[in-house]
C-alpha cells in the first residue's frame, strides 16, 4: 500500500498513516500495492468484508459493470457526489487506486445465491412478540412520528403532540429510504441497505420479525391493500415480494429486460390506484409495473406483457414492461399515478411517461441531477406544481404538472437533498445538504415561489430533512450529526419550540401524512 505524502490531511489519523507510509517507503523502498489490504482498511466498513455491500453498495463486477474506463478509479480517488463515499486521493496513490480498482472488478469466487430458499431461511420472528389490537400508549395513533437515527441504528417513536419518545428500538444496520406503514398505520416496515426488512408493531411497541430479502437492497414499497411489501434489490437482480402478515416470501421476480439483459432495480414505488408496484431499473431502458390486484388492467399493449413464470402463491403478480427512450432512475408520480416523471440516468433532464398508454408524453428541463424522489406538489395559480431539489446545482425546479414546463428555478445556497411541505402550511422547507451552507434550511413561500427566510439552527452542523406533524402546525428538522437533534419548529412563526437530542437523525415520518399520501411528502 503506498500513500501520497504531500497531502494536507484534515484528519489526524490520516496524517499519521501518511507519515507511517513515508517512513516505510524510506526504509524499504517503493511498496507494492496491496489492494486486498487496502480494501480491508478503507472499504470494509461500508461495503462489507465479502464485498457484498452494507451502507455502501456491493463492489463486484455485477454492480460495477456500468462504470467503464477510469470511472471506478475516479470515485475511489475523488469520492461520489450525493453519497457518503469520500475520496481517498490523500491516502492512496494512483498505482494503489488502480490496483484497488482491478481488485473490485475481479469476480468473487462465488456470489451466494439469494433466492426464495435463502431468504426464507433468514426469517427471524420475535418469539416474545405479543400483538396489541389497540395502542398500549394514550397518544393519537395517527400523529406518531418515527425518527430514524442512523448514528446508532435506532428508530425513535415520537408522540406527535407532546414529542415524548414513546420507544426507541434497534433497526438493522444502515437503514435507507422511508419506512413504510400499513394502510392503518399500525405496522411499519423498515429496510436496510444490506437487504433486511424489519416489521415493527407500533401499537405494541415491539418488533414482529425480520427477513433478509436481498443482499444489497435499495428501498421498499407497500401495496395499496397493505398485503405486500416489495423490496428493490441491486443484488441479486430481483424484486422480492413479501407477505406483510408474516414476512413470508410471496415471490422473487428475476429482473431481465425485454432483450434478456439482467438489471438492478433502482427503486420500487407503490401506485395504489393502479394496484401495482412501479419499478425503476438501472440497467435497461424500461419501466416495469408489477400488479398485485385480482384483476390487472388490460391495456391492449400485448408486447408490454411478459409471462414471468409460475408464481409462488395464487397471486400471479403479472409484469408489464414499458420501453422508455432513456434509462430512467428516480421517479415522481402525479397524485393520480397516471404520470411518472423520471430523471435521466445521465443526470441531465428527464421524461414524463404516461402509464396508461405506456408512452413518453413530455420531456423535462431538469439539468443538474434532479432528486425527483424528494419532490412535493401543491396548488399554484390554478394548476398543480411539483418542486424538486437538484443534487448537483444550488437550485430548486418548480414544474407545472399540466404543461410539464419549468415555471421557476429557485436559486438556493447550495444543492439540496430533501423538501417537505404540508397541506396546511404556506411554506416549503428545503435543505442545503451539500457544501459550505449545509447548516442552512430555506423557507419558501408556496405562492410567490421566493425564499422568504433561511434558518441556521446550529452553525456548521448539517441540517436536513423535514417532517410535519399531522395538522401541519409543527415542522421537525434533523440536525444530521452524531450528537445531533430533532428540532421542533412552529411551522407558521418559525420559532424553535423543542430540541430532542438524537444520534444522527436522518428521515422523520408522520403516520398520518404518510398513509394519507400528503402532497407535501414523498410517497
Ligand atoms: Fe437516499 C430515499 C436513492 C443516497 C437518505 N433515496 C431514497 C429513495 C431513493 C433513494 C430511490 C426513495 C426510497 C423510499 O423512500 O422508498 N439515495 C438514493 C440514491 O440513489 C443515492 C443518491 C445514492 C445511494 O447511495 O444510494 C442516495 N440517501 C442517500 C444518502 O447518502 C442519504 C442522505 C443517507 C443514507 O441514509 O444513506 C440518503 N434517502 C435517504 C432518506 C430517504 C431516502 C432519509 C427517505 C426520504 C423520505 O423522506 O422519504
């Protein structure tokens, strides 16, 4: 392992390592790169000892196949924008980075199979679980808010009226994406990047069980009827459908495009009015719909349909494959779920696909890597607008959902990750997740589309992600640090009301806002 010695290391341990490398180099001459050792030292914590993923994705040829040429080496060297991947150019010199790149592109001796049998074998139901038909606590069950604390992998269950922490329970390692509630708001399903899905009973404040639905997963979606949870996997290339009742496996769907190309699933979304799950695919220019209702619609587009083989239950989960003009990664739906807005994988622009006719109906002017998954909508000037932050540019795009034209680009103090509002609020809250102004939170007037206030809750601390209480009266903001907090604001006066200490809180999720599909939250 060789190190750069001229870097100005910000972290003391890095400087120490550089000095040690220099000493070793002087004593023993040039050191031959040892990618396996470098992997163990720098990558294992996030990507797993077996390279099958953890907080970070699996680093094997199957998941790196789109990163041709110098792309992998560049990410190792410089880090990856909009993710937690740091750059290692100050710790690894170019030959070491090249060797590590080659190491990551070397196939594993074997990727463990992860099909129905393995998934089923991983299922652990809590033997001590005692169901509660009504809440064992006195608060409003629809005003419960969950706060995911990624600092120590826990979830806090907050009473939305008093902000008392009713329970704090451990989750699987590295939760990603929003937990999903059943339609009644009693059970919640939580997913970790390494594919575990946990079921928790909010009435009983107990874990029901967990199962590893994939080796490297992206997110989960709940069916509109509450019977199924779909798990989008990068590894293997599958969609796992679980019964919400007992977490048993209902189906494992292999993801192969129309031409037989295997694909990772970027994300799965629920489309309740269509009784379908909608899949964004990473490696083929297609959108899939997987139907769970008894009577899947007949569109008359026979070429869109493919028989996916025998189902594992009597629910067939038929699949519709829609070819799209581009690879689309990140989706936002209109409230009717007929139209899906997708961002181009290149990060430049987007498209609107009409799911009824299975065709592109519009292009979107969305440069700078829009983060459509964080989009929200509201009524504006006789139409409905959708607003989305951009991960690369300090701008928020506001799009008219009738004409699909951009009506405004609101300039911000840096690229943002999340946005939130509420039907009862006149404001949109938008963070500035990246860059020197990550301690800022913009407050945007929904009518004038102007930033009317910028909060700075804790100087130099990352503040991000907002959730409202059920009635929209308070807004909860994460101070996204290990010794962080959730700050409760009066959503009208913007006055700070409470500060609840938490370990790196990320997303917060209010039961009512989620199960009613509030236009102010991502779905
Ligand atoms: Fe996320 C949601 C994809 C990096 C925290 N993120 C989502 C969703 C998708 C997505 C598709 C919607 C899923 C859902 O809720 O069902 N995220 C991606 C990426 O592709 C990206 C950029 C790269 C990656 O590594 O996967 C990415 N995300 C991150 C982070 O680095 C964040 C900040 C920290 C972390 O936990 O990894 C992060 N993502 C979140 C959160 C949500 C989320 C908190 C849920 C937001 C919500 O309000 O619903």
